[in-house]
C-alpha cells in the first residue's frame, strides 16, 4: 500500500481521530512487512526492507503532520513486535551479534 492508501484505509484523515485504530494499522503494516521480508535471502536485503518500511512510516507521518495519530511510539512498537522477532527467526546470527553488542559482550 502507498502512504496515501494507508491514510485513507485507516481513516487517518478523519476529523474524528478516535476512528484511527492503531492495532489494525500495525497489523496491516506488519502484513506488508512480512511479505517483503519473507522474500529476503540476505541480511542486507532484510535491512533494506526495514529501511523502506521506516521510510513509508515517515511519509505517512509527514502527511499527517497536523494530526497526532501516528507517533514514534507506533514505529517502536512495530519494530519490537514484528521486526526483531522476524530478524531473530531469519537471521539468528545477526540477532545474536546485536544482542551481544547491546549487552556489552560483543567481540570483534
């Protein structure tokens, strides 16, 4: 979906902002991510998919500058709930390196 399609589908342009359902948005966004990520054969490709989803999120957010229905907390939730588990499943060695670096046990 394009950023504008997300905005229309999830009523992000509605005057009544209570109509925006974060869970439904995250679910659809994750479904798109999952389809793209499943086609990755390298970690670099996976990183590019994550980057493209981040860019799409930023575009949606930029269009919605006057509305406060799309915060960085939603991106962080998406990343924690969908990206990290997918990366762990598809690229466990890379995830282990990330976790080791985060925990201060990383060795070059």
